[in-house]
C-alpha cells in the first residue's frame, strides 16, 4: 500500500492558507490511485484552543476539503479536524474519507492534552474506530493517545493491523514520540504510522519526524524536520508473516 505522510507547517488559525498549503504538498507528491494520504492533527488551524476559529460543524469546510482530495487522487484521505460538540466545546477528531466521499471513520481523541488545556476546550472520546483500506484494518488515533498503550491494544483487539497517530507533538519531547511509536509497533505486532506537524506556533516548536514503523519496531521511513510529503510503502505480508510466526497476540488472547 502506498502511504503519503503530509508533514505540514500550518499557518496559525488560517484555514484557507492551510488547505492551500496541504493541497500543494500533496500535489507535489503525485499520489497514485489507491494510496493512503495522511494529514496531521488540526492541520487546518494549528493546535489552537480558540473554538471560534477552529470548530467546524460536521461536513464543514475541512471535511469537504478532504473529500475533494480523496476524489481528486482516488485515494483514502485521513486527517484531523475540530468538530463542534453540543456543550460549547469541540471534539478533536480524525476523519478517514474514501474516494467516493464515504466517511470510513470518525474517531474522537480519547485523551485531550490536559497540560495544554485541551481538556477544557475539547470533549474526550470513548473507544476506538477502525476501517479497512487496501486489505488492511486501520485505526486512527491522535497525539497524546500515544502515551496510553491500553488504547492502542484495544484497537488491535478490535482487529487493527495499522495504527495511525496524527499529531502536533512538540520538539521538547521528540524522543518520547519516536520511542513510543516503536513501542506501540513492537507490542502490537502492527505497522505504526506517526504523522506530526513541523514548524512553530505561538506556544511550541514542532520537530516533524513523521515516521513509519514496521511490526518489528524498525523505522522504515522518516520525514526528518522539514515541511514535505513523505512517500513510502507498507507490505501487508510483513505483518501477516510476523503475526503468524510470533505468538505474542495469541498469548494475549487476541485472534487475528
């Protein structure tokens, strides 16, 4: 499966500029039909808690933008958006959209980042979501969720073979990002993809370092620090052979 990790440096609270920037990065990558295109957490606005700017209704402009990309490139597009909730807060979500516009998954971040005040602005989700693309079962997760291994394991218990963490993860904890992505891959015998933003905003600097980690915990693709789209492939046979050979999931009572 062809995978395109869109490592964008968002313009702070400027949806139109970020849609245009994402479109250019994806266009330059020339995705083949059937690809998986992944954008970071809150890519359209940056990681702002200003809901007057960030929150969108369901089927709002960023969701529609992702539908346009999916149709144009005949690919699955996954990315982050803040959706309006019913209690004057938002929901930090990951959407996956098929080429025909079908919403394959809508996942709400289970662990808002309380250190950054996100728990006051965003409602916590409950449970995981997954969808199938190119014969692989994929679970989207978001940023701080990476620190909670039980959440990734619940996705694998539900059938996930690929875990995707979209993020706005700051440079001061970049080693945690790398190590935890590898750990989630090793313990779940899964491909793990981390798509992080780069650049800076009024609060933080971000390292990029979007990664693809194979089920053995080996980093097979690294976007480094600059704004770019990283193109790579993941091989389902590597995952299936390792899971068949090594019994860790079976010993944990997980079938698949």
